[in-house]
């Protein structure tokens, strides 16, 4: 479901192209001449049969027809359709002079200036009518081809038009989303299904309403938000305009929608849209792959599938979008769960979870696989194998339990295909510099790291959602593992202590709900260093200059908490360092090592330096430890003599309305929390710990007693580690500096691998400010074997001097390989 929010976009995806005049925007661009003026090809010569076939194709796509309705696997889906129809028909207003369709969904009386009824009942009314239409058209439903239900649908469309959604409405009110996306999308779906039973004059009126509110998908039209549309919103609007063209038999409208959507098939470097590294940003600065990005994937896939065999098939830049499957979406899904760090304010939604979003991605990837079968069967089957692996490892949520007929059909087809074997989760490291996110994956686990900078928001709130998410992007770590596929799903967000999100360093000052503003895209004011560098696609270095979010009354009055944080990602573990931790708030400052959801009755054993701790709720302890182990999660090592660790078992109770606008009952979940206390007003404090996901107690103790890594530096200027047995060394230079044989003239992230006679080098500029970084390596004489075009060797002797072109200022990785001379 598209999120109902006003947006603030820079529109960088389309600013380079011709921009229509204001008159064209308001009147709607129609005809070949207008399309040519926009730089698009003229419409194809189509016949009435082409439009009718597309309409039937869309009707089948949204109903799942044809399918074998006698197959028991569709039973639940059919029952759900029937149940919704029964409920909604019982709510129909059957009074002869009605001004609404359903008794519980009243429309605003636009003749009454005191009426403040919001706009969402319009969208909800059309959504119900669309669901009724799907049931009417679905074999196996009780209401299949039911004439009374059809009459209710047709009459409902007429009433909704006359009293809520028509071309005569002077201006949108309440929420632009209802007028431009929610209402027209659902209405067009219903019309596609019952098209043959709608009076042509009424159809013309309904399509005129779409033209009134969505004249051009390149723009969001509601004042004062008139702007270039982007991302998911562009996808929604484009599909709506193309469907309006199909139902109205307008070639120009189909092409207008297609080409507007085609503009999404390009990379951006700022603001909303897709980035070359796979990042997806929405609302200008929010990492949103797992919410708005899922919507965009769905809408683009729908239009691709719809137009695939028509005269208006997508051609230009289509591969850019197809590449997002591996580049943007797959790295953020683990065991059929979308990582929460890219779901924005939907964290607080009762009905939308990480599994929900991954299920939507999986379904659309399967649709795309079918679409490319003819041209690239190998890639199509790779996608299917990936999806089958997700399905088989999803031990928490069966995606077919609440699925509709189209989903059941396409997923069942995959499950029944014995030629497709499930692919395992990959071993990989992915750096999303464009949205300050990183993912490190190893067999059985994956770790997400969420950061903030001047370019990427701490979090987003809005429409009463995610009102306490302030710290979810402040260096938060999101650990997923095979042992518990429901850690984040099982009411984690309404019950967790939002001031103890794992990975973060913070002062415990209480913050008002919605800190950062109603449309909370608060950012650090100064901090720019947020990113990292991958090496060989397998290892990674991540870091951030933490500028803590502040109480609104203190912004500009006192300095925020500051710290430098790094995560060095290797095969068996991730080394977490922090330094320069400074704060003047007067509140305790903590670094959260872990805060694990043990569910309603969990008694996972905690071991501290070999001693098993009590499982009594309310237990707590503070002691100096060298290592810890939490059952079904993994190990934690505290190097350099150990650390004073605080640990707590507690039961926490909460509701979804405590963190957002969704409603729910109370939930109680058990948590095991571990943290490091830096005291009040720390000045230059530091920490170090090692996270060992899925490790046994024995493996944890062994690493604590005989570490195979070396912490080279942990200061506010430089954090660095080395793993000799892997030949790896990693550095986060927060300022220019030198350590042993490595010198950097600018802030940068560096990773080296020196094995035998081979040297691999990877460098990035996480500040995205420097046009060039110079790196000097005093390692002896080498000769170049391969390098990115952005890497230039200035000298080979007496030192290896590299000059890296970072003028793109996108935080990307630049790599080179050498052989000892």
C-alpha cells in the first residue's frame, strides 16, 4: 500500500529532460505532437482489439484468472474474497438518496465549508469496490458472476463519482495521495473488470476525473506540492495514466504513462530515486528500498508485464531496472524478510512487516523472471532459485497464508517446479553509499548497518507514524540469523526499548515524539563521513562520524553527542570500534551491544566468561568480562583486557499506537540487553567489541583467549584493524593521516589484502566531498595488474602512490590489483 505522504523532491531523475509548460501540465498532455515535444516517439498504430486485449490482460493480472479453482491450495484465497464481499455488502448504504456508498465511509460535503471530513474514505470506498469486482470475476467465489453484486459495484462507482471524485472538484483536499493515487488506482482496477457493464457516458466521466487529478504522471499536482514526481509515486502515477489510456482507448495516454515510468530507468546522484550502487532514496534523504522501493518495483513490474506483448512494449533503458533485482533488492532480503533498516516509518505499522515486504518483492521478481524468460532464461532461473531459497528458509511466515489468487498461482508454480533448486543465501558484503547502509552476509546470518549524515536522515516520521524512531539510523545494527526468523517480526518495535537499539551510541536524554519535525527527516548538521568500502565483494569496512540527534529545544544551543564509529566485516565476525565519544547533555551515554527479542517465553542462556547467568526476569548484572554468549544468537568478545558490561533481562509491554498510528492490543516480550556505559559528560571515550553471529560458546571463548585480529588504531581520527591470517587490513581515516605503511591525504575508507605476491586495494571517500584521494603504501615495489579507470598510479617506487578520482562524489569504491615486482 502506497504511503500517504506529501513529498519534497528535487526530481533529479528528470530535470535534464524537456519540461512541459504549466498549461500542458494542467490540461494533460495528449496526442502525438505533445509526446514528440517531450522527446518521446510517436504512438504506435493500434487497433481497438489491442486496447481490449490489454484491458483483459490487466483484469487477469489482478484477479489471477485463469486458474484451477478446484485446487485446494486456492481455498483460503477464495474464502478471503468471499468474506470481504459479505462484510462490505453489509455496509452498503441502500437509501434512495444516498451520498455515500458505505455507511461507515462518509464523503466530505464540498458545499459545506465547515465539513472537514478527510479524503481517505474516497480511496477506501474505491478499494472496497475493486475487491468486490475481483470476487465477481473470480471462478470459485460464491459471488462469481453474481448479478446483484455486479449491480452494487456499478452503482457504487456512480455514487462515488457523483459525490466524491469527479472532474468538477475545484481542488484536492486533505491528502493528495487519495486523489492522485489511491482513488484512481482502485477505480481503474474495478473498471477494467466490469468494463462491459458500465455505461459509456459514465465511463467517460470516470476517466475525466482521472484526467483532472492525474493529467501528467511526471508531476504531483496538489498545491502546494506541485512538483516532479519521483520513485514510487512516479510508478503509481504512470501506471494509472496508462490504464486510463487502455480503458479510454487512447494511445497517447498509454505512451505518456509508459515514458514517464521509463524515466525511472536511470540513476540519480542526489535526492529521490535509484543510485548506481543499488541505493533507493525517497522523500529526498530517507533510505526506503523496503517500502517506497517495493511499491516502485511493483508498479514498474506491473506495467512491464502489461505492455510486454503489446505495440507499446518497454525498450529503452529497461536493463537498468532489471539490474535492481540483484543490485537493490536481493542484498536487503534475508530468509524472505526485508531488512527493517530500509523500511522507513513503516516500522511502526501493525499490518506491514519485513516479511510482508519481502513477499511482495518475491512475487514481482517471479513476474519479471517470466517476462525475461525468452531473452535470458539463465537469469530468469537464477531469480527463481533465489526466490525458492527465500521461501524454503522462511520459518516464520508462510506467504501463502493470507495471499490472494495471483500470488498463490505464481508462487505455487515455482514450488511445483522441481527443476529449480533453492539457492543459498550468498556470502557477500554490499555498501549502499547513496543511502548510508551496509549489509554483511555469511552462511546463516546477515548484519545490516544503518547510518546518518547530512545526506541521509536519521529516520522519518509522519502521519503519526514512527514517532519514536529517532535512533534507528544512528549506527544501528540489525542482526538476522537462521535460528530466529521472527526476531524483528514478533512485535519487536512496539515492545523494544527505543533508546537501546543495538549498535548505537547515544545519550539517554528523553526525546519528544516526532523529534525532527512532523515530516521527520532530521539530519546531522555537520557530519558528512558515513559510508565505507567493499573488497572483492566479500569483505567490508564501514564507518560514520556520529552527530547524535538532539532534543528540539537544544538544537543550536549546545553541541550534540559526537563519536567516530566503525565496523570491520570479516568471515567469522564483525569488529566494532568507537572513539572520541563526547557529550555535554548531562545524561548517561551508552553504546548498545545487543538488545535481543526472546519472544513471549524465551529463556535463551547468557554466558559471561564461562558462567551461565540466571534466566529470571528482572535479573541484571554489571561486571568486567572478556566474552559473552547468547544462545541462538552468537558471541561477543571484548578485547584489550575486557570491558565493564551491563546486562539485563526484562519483560516489556507495548502497543503499536505507542509508536505510530496503527492500533493493536498490548504485547509483552522478553528481551536480553547488553550495553557499555560511558558515564555522564564523557570526553573522548572509546569502546571495542567483536560480534560473532552464530558462534558457539567455545568459539567465542577461543577468540577471546587467542584473537586472530589486531586493533591497529581506535581514535577519533583513525580506526583500523588487521586480520593476518586473511592478509586483510582495514582503515577508516576520519581525517588525513598515516599509520605504519599507509598514508592518506584526505578522509577515506581503505581496505587492503596482501597475500603472497598479490596486493588488492579498495578506497572510497565516505564524505563524498573530495575530488581526489591520494593513498601512499610503503610496502615495497609492485606492478599494476588491473585497476578501475578512476585509479591512477602516480609512482611505483620508492612507495606505491595511488591517486583516486573521487570527483563523482558518490562514495563509490575504487579498486586496483598489483603483483610484487
